[in-house]
C-alpha cells in the first residue's frame, strides 16, 4: 500500500507540473495557428497576380503549411485532453472522440506507439453521454495503465470498437491475448468510472457501457 501511495503521489505531482506546461503552451499554439491562417490568406491574395509557375510554387508551400497546421491542431487536441483531466463540471461527451484523444495521448509513450498494433473501429455516428470529463478521462487513463504495460511487454495488439446500443454507447477493448491480472489501476479505473460507466471483463476483452447521468433541469 505504501508503494501504491508513493506511486500515485508521484503521478499526481507530475500531473500538477503538466497542467502548468499545458497552460503555458496553449497561448503560443493559438498565436501560431492564427499566424498560419493569416499567411494562407496572404498567399491566396498574392496568387491572383502571379504567373502559372509562381502559383504552382505557392500552392506547394500552402500544402506544406497545411501539414504544419494539422500537426499544430493535433497538439492542441492533446493539450486539451490533458487539461480536461481536472474538469469536474458535467458536460456532453462523445465516446468516439474520448477514445481517439486518449489513444493519441498514450502514443506519447513511444513503446505503446511503436510496439503495440492498434486499430480503432468506431461507430460512424457520435455516441453521446453526459458526465464530468475529468473523472471519465481519469478512469479511462487508469484502465490504460492497467492494459498498456502488458501489451508493450508482449508486443500485443489492441482493437477498440464502439457501437450504439438500446441502453447507451458501448466501447470494447479486444486484445490478441488474455487480459492482464487485475491490479490497483484496474480497480481505480473501475471505481472512478462506476457512477457513469459499467465495466465488464472476459478472457481477452473489456467492455464499457456508458450510462452517464441525467441533466439537471
């Protein structure tokens, strides 16, 4: 228990520092994004008075600028995911978006990114439910902490699916091997999610049934 407390305190301290880093990075990224939009508009105006060869050159530069803009937007989404981990006010959430953002966030662990084969088979429509984003993301992160080390160690495969059911959104995590033994992270994740999400495990898959809470009138 002492080791668990020390481990959780260490992660809490790191999380506090990361929150400050997120705050300090968000402003510059916003400015960078705005400047790129201004550059695109300037290039578009310039192209009207240029010959075909020059227009092709500018179009190539615009394509590169769009690639940079896409990466900036990806980074902003990652930072937003981190920032929402402490958000306590309930709001409408999309299960598909939650899982996409969390997989992207966890790919910051290069072993998970390169050693674990991942596939997302998400429902074509948004799967909405109402809950506090902070507690949901904390619970999902705890479940990832339970699954990821074993997947990395065994070069495992992870398939995540979502679907709409009569009782609400459902997400399933399928492994190409048996689930790891339940540990403190599984217990923590299940308890954090329990007011809003029902968890169920089988030999090689974890099912999450998102119930959310009723909106206050």
